C-alpha cells in the first residue's frame, strides 16, 4: 500500500509561482513512476507531468517550459514547481504513483487557483 499526501496549493496571481509537494509512504517510491494530474470542473483529469524512477520527465504541451517535476527519493517526495501561472492552470492537482507491479495510487488533491 502507498499513501500520497499533497501540499502547497493555494491562491496566486497570474504570473506567480507555486511549489506542490507529494509525500509517499511505503518502500516502493524509488522504483515507482510518479506523476501530477489536474482536473478543473469543466474538464477531464489530465496529465500534467511525469517522472520515471531514473528521473526522465514528460510534460504536457500546455505546461512545458513553465512547470518542472522533480523527485527526492531519500525523502519519498515528488515536487511540481509551477511558474508563470495562468488562470487556465486553475484546478485540483493530484499526485499519482504507479508501482512496478502496475498498481496505481492517488493523493487527495490540492487546489490551485490562479486569479487576480
């Protein structure tokens, strides 16, 4: 079992920055693929960025160049650094863990609101 706890969301003005964190319990973090998703009320949940156990990253076109995903295996933590935030980035952001066995785990979500 893996439990994920996100933090770092909040209200920010357009052009601002936020750092999201996701702490995982359990011993499988270092071998798991980690990702951030987001969902707004009028859209389906979408992938924002993912990072492999070795640090390879993939970004959605909408955030490439503005967001950075990273991980600290010693702290069982994955981060999402978000810069130049736009109102369209407003959503609930979820952390997702995929283990080597293919099991999926989700956090409870953290709200990010970009508004002046």
